[in-house]
C-alpha cells in the first residue's frame, strides 16, 4: 500500500497537507490531535488503522494546521478554522459525497461539516469522540487534570527527556507495547511544537457542537471504549443519544487509540465495515475473501507460512516467536476463517493467494 501526499490552501491561506491511500469509494478522515502524514505511515500504532481504513476505500486524511506537514506556525487555531480546513481538503480531493470518519476532536469537526454540508456526507463514524470539550464537562476533577496536563505540555513537551510526554502516552495507550509507547512519545515532539500543543489543547476545551447535532441528517455510528482515560465513556454515550440517527457501540478496553492485538479492535472493524456496507467477494464487494480482512498483520504472516506447509515450530523460527505463540495465532486464525482443521485453512489460504512465496522446510 502506498500513499500520495499533496497540499492545498485553506480559506485563510494556511497550507494543509493531505494524503490518499487505498482504492475504492472515498472515505474521509477528519484530522485529530497529533498526526504526521509521513511519520504515521511507518508507525506501529497508526499503521493498522491506515491499512484497514484504506482496505476497501480511498482514504483521504490530512494534518491539521499546526501539525505534521501542514503549516506549523499559524495565528488561527479556532474550531471554525478546523472545519474550513476539512472543506478545503474535500474540495481539493474533488469529492462529492462520502462517509466521514472522526476520532476524538475530529468527531465534532466532522459533525460541524456534516451539518454545514448535508448533501456531501453520507454517513458519520465517530470513535472516542464528544460534543463538548473538557471545559464544559461536569466533572471538576477532569477539568483539573486537563489544566495540569497543560502545564506539563508547557514545561516539558519539547525536552529530550520523554518523562513529560510519557504521561500523555500512558493515557492514550495504557496497554501499548514498548515499541508503541516509544513511538508515541516521539510522535508528540515530532508533530508539533510545545506552544502549539498548548494552544490546541485549550481550543479543544472550548468545543461545543450541541447546537449543530439536530442539523446532522445522515446516519451515525458512535463507538467508544468503556474505560477510555482520554475521553470519558459518558461523553460518547451522550453524543450518540443526542444525534438524530445514531447507533452506539461500547467497546471493551481502555486504550483511546485502539491496538490491533486487543479484542476491541476486531469488534471496531466489524462494526465499521458493516456500517459502511463493506461486503465480501461472494456478495460483490471486493477481490479478497472476507476472512483476510479480519486478520492482523502477524496473523497474515502466520497463515502465509501455514499455507506454505510450515509446521508451528518452523513458523516460530521463521518469525522469531515461541511455538506456543504460533499455536495461539493459529487458533485465532481458524476462528476468523471458520476453518475446522489445518487442511481446510490451507486450502482457503491458497485459494486467496497465500503460501506462494515460501517453501516448506525440513524440521
């Protein structure tokens, strides 16, 4: 999979970087906090998201002003400017009607855009999102925490010591692997400056789209992790209850950024695909069997070697993982394939084109 990066200018002349990846009908992702089109593409955290959102669609995403490859030093960081940036990207990409995906503060931006352009947004997918920012929430403890985080940003965001940024990482991905944690620590400094990060966080607190919800005419799917430490579960629940046509899905987990090896990730993908009308090849929806879409990157690697005739110990050696871990992967693969045996899994995998690049080896 490749991405193509381009640039456009927003209404006030700010340069906005946007990217396309995948193929098929368009899917637009509204910008959320801390993105970098190039850095995210190689990351162990965002790569699964980009892969899956691009699997059945042409994904269009962009760096919000102040971040990533978009103009960093900007005067206007208002909510209205974020909606203007989304408008500029959609127009530059030449899109007419499309589903819109919004995560975190990308949700209210998507809601505002959908209210402003009901003829262009076919569906809204809102994950870990909200209708009012942290300054409007009822909990004084939550507001005090956000104010303390603002001070942490101002004091230590740009330092070489990652201890300050680790606080944010622990909130966003408490179950993250060492590699994912290290990457997210680096992302915070890579994508924007300390003073822009502070300004953005303050603006997030002022968000309030309650007056726009009744103007949203398209169906919405609202998903939220039950123990999300960044955006409270109740915020997602209230958002779904306030939209005219929304279905709510509670996900078991505590990561604000879902990880591909947690159960909530599979549920998230299933719900989003069903909502967006993704179908398997038998029903006219694509070239690949649907079970391939359910597999993680690691599970695909394992299945590829299974299809090549490798035993579990051989697969373990090839991938530098324990045989027990291989066995666990194989069990999950069987469930996702609805296969009753290794032989059945091999036949289905070979029909899907796997196992051709590896040859069996002797134990």
